[in-house]
């Protein structure tokens, strides 16, 4: 079965940037190469979830992919006291 990586199916060496409407995403989104985004999505779809640091730099990748493909997902924020320790994005069937 072929994985549909859209919107991350560009040249693997080229960086893609978080959408400008990413203000509703947790963390601090940063650019990522298409190849890194696809590797993250491979693992995300295989395991059904992805974990991210408290900076949340790449949370936008699985969230945007889920939104694009109309997949159900949730984002859980993990706290240690008042500090954000990390995030988990979960793919729902």
C-alpha cells in the first residue's frame, strides 16, 4: 500500500514551513525537510501516535497531515507542574 504523504511529498532536501494559521497549534513550529516530515509520518501511522518535546517544534507535521486527510486525531499536552514537558499526537481509527 502506498502512503499518501501530501502535503509533504516534495523534494526531500527542501524545507517546508508550518502554515501561517499554525497559531492554534501547541509548541513552537519550525521548518522541516520533506524527507524528515515523511519519516515522522511513517512512524506516526505505523505506531498510531507520535511524541514530541516540550518545545513541540514538529507537532504541526502530523496535525497538518491529519487535517489534510480528514483523519481523527488528538493532541495531549504533558505537564510537569506548570511546565510543558511534551506532547503526544494520537491517530484515532
